[in-house]
């Protein structure tokens, strides 16, 4: 439960809100598990849909780790998603799909990530929050992916920043290096890091933001980790149930400050 003191202490000096996209603003899992079978001509059994989606996403996390550790790999997420997909289709579990999806079909699968469903609170919450600060996304998605996603789903960002601009993915594991993504994003919106709040549904994202001196807000609409605010003995500045609660709290804090 969000305390008034925690909200006030966190939000009173915030001028900009920086949001994660995948799993925080948009629901990649629901979209991928719905859209992939539509393109599989019945070759992907229903019982394997969730496993396929999760393995594709786990491949992304492995790619991010490898690149951030200095390994080879593209910083364009479309290129990465295609490479991961191609590699999956060479494995015994998924090789039967290799003949189902030719080059053009695989490109179409990659484009699913450009049109992910938003969570119900995303658009109304962001729209309301814009009245109380700059609202941007900082994401590992490519700029074109994020642009398409915003246009397709009417996401009301004030700005879109891709980590591809900075030559690094958001963390982990090299927090000393990858915190530069957060600092660079703050620099480009001309807001000091301590007056920026990172909003995410992932512990690792908030840990990286905290290393860079940003405030941290955990979104619990899809509880993956037991995160608590610092006021409750946890490690993030604020915990909210969704974007709409955050917008309401920001409005209350700004009103009280007047």
C-alpha cells in the first residue's frame, strides 16, 4: 500500500517520468502468445505457445547480457529478435516450424513486437500524468519499433528514447557501464537525474536507474517480484498498483505543494 509520505517524498521534486516499455507499458506476453499461432498454420500446438513466447524473450535477455558484457550482437532489437528466432528454429523443439516460416514470414513475426497490446491503465494513466511532468519512454526497443508502438496504440509519450542511441542496453550486468543509458536520457531531456523517476515493473531496471541517481517507482500490476518501498524497508522509492494511481498521486503532491 502506498503511503502519503512515500509519495510526497518521491514525487514532489520530480519533473520527468521515464517509463520502461516491455512488460510495464505494453503486454508482450499476451500479444505474442496470441499472434504467433495465427501465423503458424496450425503447426504450433496450443500447449507450446507459452513456452515459445518465453523462450523467445529469454533469448532476448541472453542477448542483452552478452552485448553488455562486450560480446558480439546487434543493438537493434529487430535484428536481435530475428537472430534469436532463427536460432530457435534450428533446435529440436522448434525445428518443425522452420519450413512453416520462410524469410518473409519470419520478418512478419518480428513485426509483432511493433504492435504489442497496451495494459488497460497505460494510455489513461500516461495522459493524466503528462499534466504533472515530462513523460517519456526509455527502452531497449529500436526507435522505429517504439515509434510504431506509440502510433499503433496511441501512447501519448512526450518523447521516445531508445538505448540504441547510446550504444548500450539497459542492465544488467555492467551497471557501471549501462547506467549511462539512464544518465544520457536525463541529459537529453535536460532534467537532472535526481529529478527524474524511472517507472518499471522489473527490479533490474530500477536497480540500474538507482545506480544512475534516478528516483525509482515499481509498478505492481503484474507482480513478478516482491518489491517494497524504502519506507517499508525495501529498495525502491515508491510502489504503485498502476499508471493511473501514479498519476493521481502526482496530482495530489503537486496540489499540496501549491
